[in-house]
């Protein structure tokens, strides 16, 4: 998609509203014609010494009436403009956000959060500005056509002088185009750096204080701000210089016309009324030219913003940004649905429809409906939830090894979890991922998880444990290898490895400023979940009892600060409250004391039912009970087996095992 297609697509998103906005602003600009004509008539009558057709009061009333009518249309114009702007920018922001949330978690944005915020705010505002100014420009062109007609009919030669500056300004703007883009890109970049630095400072206040790095951080901030100041000055300078070229070239034209009018009036071919009309209209022609220039500047700046927005979506089709979606205004599904059928039409005409947000939404909705329908039917419910046995029976019945034999490579699993069936075996073959920045990661990992098994991944710091989990779950895009669920290839792990297939607790828990209950449920209907069971399994119930408002306690950045261990167990409860075939934990031990972690694993062993667990840990409580331990070293599997086998065969494992004891950890 080219910037101009993006622009046109945005204009046509709400055709009725855009048209209403266009009509309103055309009327606003055209209404300027009337006072000029009234004044001309007045002066003409004065000059011809005839009896005035209307008195001064009548003239004043006419002018006031025209002004009031204009105020009323301006109010209407602002109403349509605000609605149009809001809908456009909201849709862009909504689609960007939806895309970010659809991306593999670890690669959701290609820049720092601060830069992403800058894109969300400034680039979309810039786009909104260009869209809005297009209406003014069209309205002013309407004014220019009618005014031009009136002026030509009075004096064609003089009219030429009014419009010559316009041509000059358009040419000047075109020449300045490349510069504007360059300076705008640089100033946006510098602004994003400053925003990013502020965001980093706010999130690392403690670390900065502890390291005594306040003055260094402030110095860096000042440097970035100064760089921003320089780029902004250049950007503003070129924009303002251009704007002054627009205005002054027209002012110059006005002077020339006044001189010419003097000659013409002496020869009697030009009346005072004509002069008043020329002078009056020229003011607005000035505005027209500077507005057209502004629009062209905004349009060029929008092309820069468009490129930055496209970078944000990391190779996804740009049409995704403008895909119609419900933005919380009006009835859901009204223009959303219309657009969807429009897209279907495009698909029929052969234009390959890309995977838009809308598609993803539809996919998810369809999938959720299926899941709701299938709840308790094909999904095995975990042990800490009631009614597991009946569900387990039906789950076993739903899986047919015989049928599995018929599955070919072609029938790979798509994003629809329902086709997956209860987990019998999960396999990874040759799974690799390398971080582009460091060239580190994992390489050629082969893994097999049987139903109900408990597998622990262990290894030294930086051996690739987290990377393996994230690649398996699709949070990082595997560079090679495949994943099979019951023998069927998983095409899109990021879409597939979500409840009811799998649930995941990351190493660093993230809590939102919300009630503890809502942090755990995260949108899950309370009646469909066993919150008490999850709290117990995550060893959180005593902590909740100690909180004054229990589950209603506000936690997260704006609430009660939970300890690292409490936050980690809250994240574990968030995972356990969801029915899943496979539970994946990334190193809970970083913030849990040995006793609490032991309790957590014991409860998990006891109550997990048939759930399969994949756990990163170096704690004996987990290692000793594991059906299988995988030892990673430098991103590859160095050894695997039970704790007993590995103690006999693997030096690395012995080091990890006894290292724990040396570290004074007496968990077992
Ligand atoms: N975002 C990243 N960008 C670049 N390199 C990374 C990134 N994250 C991890 N790495 C590198 O990849 C390798 C594996 O890291 P990973 O986090 O998977 O190790 P780990 O075994 O989970 O470590 P830990 O025990 O500290 O959690 C390390 O060498 C690390 O430096």
C-alpha cells in the first residue's frame, strides 16, 4: 500500500461523515463570498450616486445575518470534523493495538515501548491532521472557483494576478517536499527517543537510585532533549518558512493588484465596489493558498508517519491499519459488518485478502464460540477444578489413535484449537531460534511430552531455557523445526498455544492496576472458573486471606505492591485458573522461597490430574519428581533422563544438583 492509497482508504472509511464534513466546510468557506458581494453592492451604489437600495442598518443586518449563519455552519463543521477525526484515529490506534496483541509476545513491537507510544500518539495525530485538512482544502477550492468566476467576469487580467502567486506557491511547496520529509522524520525520531528515555527512567527509578546514576541519567536526558530541540527547530523552521512564502507571495500579489487597480480606476474601467471585492476576496485567497500549502505539508508529513506505522506492524500488510473494525461508537457490527462484506467482495474479485485484524477477530470469535460450545465436552479439565473425571473420560474418547494414523502432513493444525483434541503427545523436532542481536538462542531441539507427564528443563544461566519455552509456544518465531500435537503439525504456534491447549506463566510476572481477582481472571467469567482451586494450587490462599480486601485488593503499579513471590504466584494462579492440556511454567524459583515452591510443586503433582506440565526449574523439589529432565547447554540439549539417571551420567546436571546444596538450599 502506498501512502496515497492509505490516505484515500482513510477518507473512504466513513463516506457519509466525510461528505457531511466536506459539505459543511465547503459552505463555511463559500459563505465568505456573501459579505464581499454585499459590500461591493454598497460601494457601487455610493459611487453611482443613486439612491441606496438599502440603508446602513439593513446592510449591517445583512452582514450580521451572514456572520450568524456562518457561525452556525462552523459549529456543524466542528461537530462533523471531530467525529470524523476521532473515528479515523481511533480505528488506526485500535488496529495497531490489535496487531501488537496478535504478534508473538516477545516480538510484539520492533522498538522500545516509549517509541511505540510516540508512534501511537504523534504519527496517528499527524495522519488525522492531513485527513482533516483535506476537507478545508476542497472547501477553499470551491470558494476559489466561485470567487474566480465572479472576479473574472469583473476583470480577467486582474484576476490573473490573484492566482499567479498560487501557482508559484504550489511549485515552491513541491520543491521543498523532500526537505520537509527529511526534517520531519528526524524530529519524530528524536521525539521517540526522548519518550523512550522518559519511560525507561520511570520504570527504573529504583535501579537508578541504587546505582547513584541520577546525574548521568539526567545528563543523557538533556542530551536527547537537546538533539530533539535541534531537529524540531529545523522542522519548524522549514514549515514556517514555507508558510511565510505562501502568505508573502500573495501579499506581494495584493500590492501589485492595488497599483494596477489605481490605473484602471483612473481610466474608469474599475469601480470602487470592484476594488473592495478584489481586496476582500484576496484575503481569503491568501488563506486558500496557505491552507493548500499547509495541506501539502501535512500530507508529506503523513507519508513519513505512514512509513513509521508500517514499521510498527513489522511486515504485516498495511491494509491491516485501515481494516474496518468496531471502535466503541455506534452499534457494533454496523459499519463493521458492512466493511466485512466489502472485503469479501474484494476477495471474490481475486484480490488476495490478507490476514487482517478483522479476520483475526472473526477467527477468534468463531473459535470462542466453538470453545464455549465444546466446554466440558472435548476439553479435559484440570484436577484443581471440579468435574474432572467426566471430562477426562470424554477427552479420552475424543482422541482416536486410529484416526490419528490417517492424519497426513497436509492436515496440519490451523489456529482452531478444537481440531487439536486432548493432548496425547507433543513433539518438537529441530526447533531453533537465534536472537538477531546476539546470535544466541536454541538450536535443533528435539522434545517429546507424553500426556500427563511432568518435564523439567534445566541448565545454567543463559543456556536457552526461556528461549526454548517461548519458541515452542510461538512467542518467538522459530527459524527452523516443527511442532506436532498428537502427530499433527502446528502451523501457527502463537495462535495455537493458548487455552484450552496450553497456559503459560512467564518468568517475570506482569500485573495490571486492577483488583487481584481481575488480575487472575483476566476476563474469564468467574462462574466458568475455579478461582479457589487455582488460588490453592498456586499457594496463594493464605496471602489473599491476609490482604484487608482479599481478592478485591487493588494491585499492580497503582495498587498494593505485592512481593515478587506473591506476584509470581498470582501469575501462576492466572495460568491455573484456565483449563488447559499443557501447563508451562518458566522458572518460578526466582522469587519463591524453597518451602513455598515445594508446596506449589507438591500440589501440582497431586492435583494436576492428567494435565501435562513443562517446567523450567533448577530446584530439587521439581527435579526429583520429574518424569524427565532436559539439561540445556549453549542452546542445545546436553542430556536428558530422570534425576537418578542424570546424576549418574551428566556432569552439568550434577553441578546443578549439588550446586543447589552448596548454595545452602535444603529444599529436599
Ligand atoms: N532478547 C534477547 N536478545 C538477545 N539475546 C538474548 C535475548 N534474550 C536472551 N538472549 C540470549 O540468548 C541466550 C539464552 O537466553 P535464555 O533467556 O533463553 O536463557 P535461560 O537459560 O532462560 O537463562 P536464565 O536462567 O537466566 O533465565 C543467552 O545467551 C542470552 O544472552
